[in-house]
């Protein structure tokens, strides 16, 4: 049996084995729990957009870095090949209005021999003339591009970027030597391309003044939470362009309005025959 000894002037002493005094505990009420949950939900709603913007900013930075490395490989290739620019001749299909032309150039070497929506294979030296200067297949892909290979929903596409048809392309007015480019800061080379419309690795732009001057041969991306895309220039720098009009419309179709036409004119000012080139 437990006993308690008491001495005058002292507090009681509990003998070994005595029961400890019980401390009263008060539980949360249902109303208090609901208030706490509501506060957490409010904080989450405030923080999630910030975190989302932070992720998008990080992806934009990574995309710019990938394009910068491609542009460096582009320059190194020309340096190693007597200033000859890398080939850009792999064209899957050309459709203008009601006129269908068969696929051309499919057996020719190119900076990248890939049909983005259909190709399950990673970029390598077997399908890219620039690969030996990079040796990282991830560089050909924009981190913000979540599109997958057709029929394989778990497999990201191997490429998000195209090269301007101003570069070493038989079907367009093109530069074949790097030394021919008079205003390299005004000539775009690689561009982040719309995931719904990307096929072959060539980005076609019809010159201003042409009969089809208001038609998109290919469509640029408008991701990165900016309604814009990243693109490189022949002098090596990379820019992020914000479009006036949303993209995502069909390739080989007219512009959707004045703002979309302004966006196309901006690109047309950065091809061979414009901007000092």
C-alpha cells in the first residue's frame, strides 16, 4: 500500500510507488478544429499560386539554358566545318491551303532527325548532327513541355524545339555559311514550338510580302505562364518573347486577327531577308 509522509513545514513526500498527480487535459472542440482547418486552407490558397509561379520561373530558366546550349553547339558545328551551317532539311509534310505536297527530305541528315509526336527514341548521335557537341538528350526538350509520344502517355517527347528555315534548308531562302549572316543578333535560329503542332524539326516562316505572308507554317509555343516562348539568335543570345495573341491554332492556316498578325510579323523580321540580313 502506498503511503504519504508529511513533515511540519514541508510539502508532502510521495513514497516510491506512489501514484503521480493527474494533470487535467482539455481537448479541441469541433468548432476549433474547423477554424484551424479553414486557416490552413486559406494559407494554402495563398501559397500555391506563388509556388506555381516559382516552378514556372524555374522551368523558363531551364528552357533558356537548354536553348543556349543548342545555340552553342550550332556555332561549334560551324566552327568545325569551315563555317558551314548544320543541315536543316528534314521536313515531314508541307501543306499550304488545299495543296498537299508529299513528305520531303526524310532521308537527309539534319540537326535533328525526329518527328516529335511519334518518335519514342531519345536524341542521340544517330539522329542529330549536333549531339556530339552536347551529349545530353534532355537539352532538346523544354522542361515546361508535358506533351507525350502518341500512344505512350507516360513517355515525354524527345524534342520541343525547331530550327528556323533561314538556316541551311533547301526549300527556303537560307544561309549556308555562318559568315553569310550579316546581322546575327537579328536572326533567330532555335525556337520553342507549340506542342500541339510540332512535327519535324524545321520551323517555317513565310517572308513578309509573300502571297502567304499571313499564314503560320509552324506555330511557336506560348507556355511558361507568359503567353510567350524562348528563342535563340545567331549571335548566341536567347530571348523570351511574349505574344500579343494566344497560340495553339493549326499550322498552315492564316493568322487569327491583328494581334496574331503582329506576332507573325515580329518573327518575319528575324529571318533571312529582314532585320539587316
